[in-house]
C-alpha cells in the first residue's frame, strides 16, 4: 500500500469512518431517530445544522449526503439536524449550532430577516460549511459570497479529473494527485483571502475556465467566524467515497472550531 493511502486510511480509522459498517450505513440511509437527530451513546460534543433548501435545481444526491453527514456525526460524537426549513435562521434557533452547512442548496433560500440572523451568527463566532451548489445560492447576496469565497459561473459535464492537494490542506491526508469524478465548477472570479486546500488540474479534464489556479476546496476566517467550502459533491456516489467523506468531516471540524479529531477508543 502506498504511504499516502496508508496515512489517509489511518486518519479515517481514527475518526471511525473507515469501517465497512459506516460505508454501508451511508449507502443505505441515515442513522438516527424519527426526529432527524442521531442517537448518540453520549452527549454530543457539538451540533451541526444541515440546510438543504433548494429553489432551483434539486440534487438527487441530497438524501445520500444527509445520511453521510449524520453517520459521520454518530461516529464522531456530534449531533446533526437536517432541514429545508429556513425558519431555523433566527438568533435563538441558530445559537445551539457550532456550524451550519449549506448542502447543495440552490436559489434564494432566506428572507432578509433570516439573512440578518445568519450574519449575526457568523459574527458571533459561528461556523459555515458550503458543499457543492451552496455556491449556486443567493447570487444577489454579496455578503454570503464573501463568506463562501466565490460565486458560481457554470460547469462542464461530469467527468474524471486530477486534483492537486495543497500542503495547507487541513483535512486528512489525501493522495497526491487525487483523482475522482465530479462536476467541476467554474467561478465568476478566483476566491480571494482564503487558504486553498485542494485544486483541480484543468489539463486533466475538459471545460475548465479558471486557468492554472483552479481551487475546489478552501477555508478562511471571516468576520469572527470560520468558513469551509468544497465545490465537490454533485454525485450520489461521492457520499460513499471514503476519502471524500473524510474531507467533508475535516471541513465540519474546522468550521465547528474543533482542531483535532477524537481518536476511536
């Protein structure tokens, strides 16, 4: 086994996400009670709100993605509440969550009052995770796209591409290069004032428009909070990929302000 693959697997095993049982749970559906919360053997270390409202294109991968995040939470010890209800965007209802994930949201999903509450949440130290079409959301809201880091311009057909992993990658060790199939977003401009963790090599696929530097995952501190984004995650199969799930988990931990993963006992 190549050293980089062995390191990635060891990191994933430490998080409890490398077992066959976890991958089967992710593939088959969410773990948890009827109220949408995971059943944890101990009090959760923190809570994550997964927001999936869509006013445009609906991604068929959303159920698998929600199941994957719930399962990651069950293994890592954080609670997950998944919802399409924008009513959660109030001061009182956001306060319990260490991070809010916009998971393949599309279109205009929040009212002006809800936007203001979300801004206050971030400025009070909250975390944000954006997955895939979180970028294809709220195009007229400049603050949101500064938080996110970029704005959506389009994409070519789904295809396999070669990824370049930065030394600044704060999620688990990944292959170098990392090859996978996804929908590779182009942006209206390159993200600024962010730390890029993964980029895509435009020479490895057709339809890239960003040039020699084409980031796909990045993170930054923003107005008192933390934001992590990946343009990956269009396909349902993404959410049964061990390395991609570990990458998502690392983003959640960063946004929630958790520096290191807990080790399995």
